[in-house]
C-alpha cells in the first residue's frame, strides 16, 4: 500500500463480505478485521488479494486469546512498515540517483550542455524510466487489472508521458540535432521550432518519489519505536528452580506456579510474587515510574522490570499473553489500529481522489490543446497535474500521529485504547474521581480496634473479622488481615465458608460456625461504640463494624493516606479547565476531609456503584463531557457509562477492562498529562490534514495552469508526505509540563468506603 486510496480500496473490498468490517492502517501496513465465525480467514486474505495486494496473517501470540482477527498485513513496497526500507529499495534508490543526477545537471545548466548531450541524457534516463520506476509501473498495472487507480498510477503515467514526449522530441521533433541547446525554466514554454525534451522530469519524478518514500519509511520506523521497545523488554530465557536445582529454559516453557531466579542486572521474566530475597526494581520502561521500587518476600513484581540489586526467587503468576507487559503491548497495538473521525473522511475523499485527478489531467491536456497552446506545454501541464497530486499525505495524517502519540503515552505510563479515546480526552470538561486507590494510596492500616463491653473481646473479634476478610481483595480487608497478622502472629487465620462480598456495603461469611459480618458502621451501631464512631469521624478514619451472629462486637477504624501527587494532579486538572468531582462510597465526613485537602468543591459521599453510575448520567444530561477515574469493581459501571473511563493500572481487571485509558504506573498526575497529550495529538492530526488537503488545493491549480514543472511537482509531492510524517514525529519528544511546585496540605485522609 502506498497511499490513502489503497487503504480505502482494501477496506471496501473486505467490507463487501457480509458481517465484516475492517480498519486498515497505512503507516503500519496492518488491517484490523472483525468478522463472523462463519467467515474463514482464508476468505479475508482472498479479498485483499482481489483488491490487488498481498496479505498474510501476523505471528500468533504466545498464548491464544479470544479476540478479533488481527488480519491481513499488506506489505509496504518501500520496505515493511517500520523497517526503514529494505536493502533492495535502498539499492534501487542509489542506482537511480547515480543515473539521474547527470541528467538533472545537464538539463538544468545550459552552460554545461555539450554536443549531443541530449542523447547521453536519453541513454541514462532509459534505465531509470524502465527499471528505477518499475515498482510504480508494476503496481499501476496490477491496479489496472483490478480496476483500481492509486498514487502509483499517477506516478507511472507521469514518468511514461514525460519520457515518451522526450523520445518524440528527439526522434521526430528536431531536439536530436547535435548542436541543440535547451534553457531550463520552471514554467512551460509554448512555441518554438524545436520541441523541448523533459528527460529531467522523467528521471526526477521517480528519483524524488523513491527518495521521499525511503525517508518516509525511515520516519515511520521511528513512530513505532514504542512497540519495538516493549518487545525488547521480553525475556527469551529464564532460570527455573526445580527440586533445588537450577536450569535455563526458553520463556515459552515457563508455567504458572513455577519458581525462577532473577539475578542482579537481569530482567524479571514474567509477572509473579517474590518468594525470597529483596531488591530494588527499575520499572521505568514498563510503567514510566522514574524511581526504583523496593520489593521483598510476598510483594508482586512485573515482567520486564530490571533487577537493580539483590538475588530474587519469584513464583510466576501470569505467563505469555496474560502478563502485564503483554497487555500493555496489546493495548498500544490496538490503539494504533484505529482511526480518528477526520481520518475516515480523508480516506473517503482519497478513494475518489485518484480518478478525479486522472480526469483533471485529461481535461487540462484537452483545454491547452483546444486553446491553441504548444503541444509540449499542454503535455507538461498534464504531467505536472499527474505528478503533483498526493493522497499519500492524506493516508499518513492520522496513523503516524497515533503511532507517535500512543508510543509516547506508553512511555509516560498512559495507555490509550484508540483514537476515540483521544478525541474524547480532548473534550472532557468534568472528571469524576473515586477516592480509595485513586486519590489515596489504597494501602490502609488499622488505627484502632474498640470492643463492645461484655462481648467476645477485642482479639477474638479481630481474629474472626480477619478470617472473613481473607476472602476479600478490597484494601480495607487486606488492612484488617495484615493487622491481625501483626497483632496475633502465632494464631493462624480460620477458614471461611459462604463468603459473600456486597459492593459498597461489606463482606460476610461463616467462620467456625459463626455468621460474621464486616460492614460499614452506621447510626444503628451499638450505643457503646458511639464515642469511638465520633472519634473516627473527627480523625477522618473509616469505622467498620464487626458483627458476629447478628450482634455488634467491635469497631475497627481504618485509615488511608493521600497519594503524594493527588493535590498537584487535581490542581493541574483544574488549570486545564476541567471540573473535578469527588464520588466515594465513604462517609460524608471522610469525603469532606479529602475534598478539603485537595480543594475539590463538589462532593458525593455514600455512593453505591449504582449511585456513581447515576451521577455520571446526571452530569451527561446537563451537557457535560464526563470522564471517570477509578480502580475497583464498584467503579466499573460508572467507567463504562462515562464519555471516557480512566482506570488506575494498580486497580482490578474489571475496572481496567471497562476503561478507555489506563494509568499504568497508578499515578493520578498522569491524568493531566493524558489530557494534554490528547489535545496535542488531535492538534497535530488536524494540522496534518489541513496541510494534506491544502497542499492539493494550492498545487493542483498551479500545475493545471502551467505554473509548475513536472520535476518541481515531484519534489513538492515528496515533501508533502515528509512534512506530515515529520510533524507527527514531534510527538515522540513531547514532554509533560513541569510539575507544579505548590504542595497541598498533607496528612491522612481518610477512609475507604467500598
């Protein structure tokens, strides 16, 4: 594929199959195809071949997963997308340049034109026209067989017309006389006894187009750097420990539950949990975190992280396509396959663009001849129209920007699901923030345990509560279990049966024959706990009631701390013109404490998952463009119902699955970076499209009226594509704004409503 017209043709051909929809990416040479199970992949490949292109399936992932077919790869003639051009194309460009330069110099410098110079130029130009431009001729003929016209059709016709006219001038038009001199001009000349030769156009067009596509391919190679970096993080071999012995095996043979060794300086082979040892891990290339993370026994590790210190023994918890690194790579790949609305319009225009240009070229030729102009001037204008038209820039406007932006976002720890998410990010004016795990760390600790007088006692109540909470993944439950382990280290936790978790309420289960409930404390709590409840509210702690067999037995007060960057993040969000809203399942006093610390004016406390989803609906009905940021199961409905869902990378798979944007490193400050990156990306795409359309609006009339020579037209056409790609490449070096120096009031926030 070489231009947007190719993209449009492949998409239309695939869409003719019932139930099939396809998105083709010119920059990557990939097609993302959704099709019914009844349609075999072979039919999809055949459809692409019927459109005049070759296709093949990409390599299967390490572990198959159910997802739409990542279907036909259409190879880029200038070298596989991202390859920077293969050796054959580089050699073709070099030989074409060596043959073309003497022709260009002699044609453009009359003082150097010696006797019979034109015949030397003709001999040098012939192999360029036939062999150098052969890729364009071959693709043009192949397109003709399939009733298709692309950019290659225009280039092939332009080169052939220039050379054929020059051959006519040399053999029949008097230009072959030994002493002939030809002045160079950018404007076509009419009249004269001797027909002009346009060998400089015949060699200049393929030379400039080949050079432009080679440089374009190199530039496009740069836009895919993020994916190659992610691929480079994958470990090929791993040292497995079995029965006390160590052996090196390919990573494909590693299974969940196996233990493997990570020595200093090595990458962690896959996601897992540290069994023994301690060290600092460099996660900068995986999550964007700049500071090393300390890990020890029981702490999770991420595949691809670099072990900066001690020896670690890790038990694998995820392998193959299920690892965090694989999910990140998959999200980036899928994001780059999409199209913005503006690009869909551009591709539609490009589908009809080439036939319109061909009709325009014939019209220009007929008009000039009908107006009595010299035939060579008419041919020159016609060839210039053919050559200057450039749907390449239209096809590259969005995909190159998306490649660069999604890659840059991945390096900053922001994964965007696709163009729609970028477009929505730019328009968001309200952001609904969850509290626990989003604004706060989610790593809560038990501050105090107050037992009901005459009950089962503090330690017994704590032990039973920890027994039922061991089945919960909520930060509150983990805090209770961890605290019990510290207070009662020699007492193993009991087994729980009939475990049940109710989002926004609490958990319950049967422990040693007793029905145990751990739930949010309310006004109906035992009167003896009233003072403890008041103290908890004053300290912005979350009071949790432990009820055994229907009787209140203890109050557990749990606290959380604000993330270090929460104040800066909220402040930067406001400065972008986005209104923050705090929605939490926590108590009003706790929510108000957090909101006051962060300067958030609108607060909704005591929200159930349904309440959060209803809040989103209310805001959208008021005409607001709403984004929701959350990390838990209770946020999934709101995330899915918002204009844009943003999940914390440290959150649950349910939340991440319902979101459009994932903050890999779990840093809420990345939200402002994501909004600014989206605005910059959409601005870049708009500028690319304005340039691509504007270029044709300006140059086509100039070529039609004879104010642009074919050689200048070829140079302009190549420059247009390079301008688009170069503008997109600027996103690779985009930097977030420096962090604000202001710091908000610190301290505890806290609470953790479910």
